């Protein structure tokens, strides 16, 4: 068998979240391109699309980390889960900012960005220690 990690359930959940969020990013991108363009400014569409783009890239990052953790048999999944948390905080706040007048939610966006950066650093450190 290719994967021999005893933590399969945890990595399966991480990858399932990643795949689900990747699919949602496609749907949200299409929704913005075809429906929201009628109602939002060019700037708001750009903000929304930034959220979609980061959602897709970090969904792929979570999936890749899940695969890596299976192959490397690592117990530490926090880098992948930071990608997921970052998606909700970073992309989610951008979605809210672009479709509402709730501007204070923008204070959450950098926290999501920090989750992304720490997740990538964790991924790198895990690779380097093996």
C-alpha cells in the first residue's frame, strides 16, 4: 500500500477539506464572474477574486501537505490546517468586505495571511528535518 500512516483519518480530513475548498473556489470564482459583476464595483470584484485565488492556492497547499504527511508519515498536520484556517480568515474576510459594507472585518485579513505564511514555513521546516 502506498500510504502507511497510522494517522490516515487526520490526513484524510485535511485533504477532504482542501478538495472541498478548492471546488468551492471554482464555484465562487464563477459566481463572481457571472453574477456579482452586475452588482459590484470593479474594485469589489477584484477583492473578491483575490479571495478566490488565495483560496485555491492554499486549498492545493493543504492537499499537497496531506499527501506529503502520508508519504513522510508525519504526525504534525498543523501546517496544512493553518492553510485551511487562513482560507477562512483571509479569503472569508475578503468575500465579506467585497459584498457588504462591513469594512472593519478587514482587520481579520492579515491574520489569515499570517496563517498562510506560518503554514508554508512549517511545511518547509518539516521537509528540511526529514
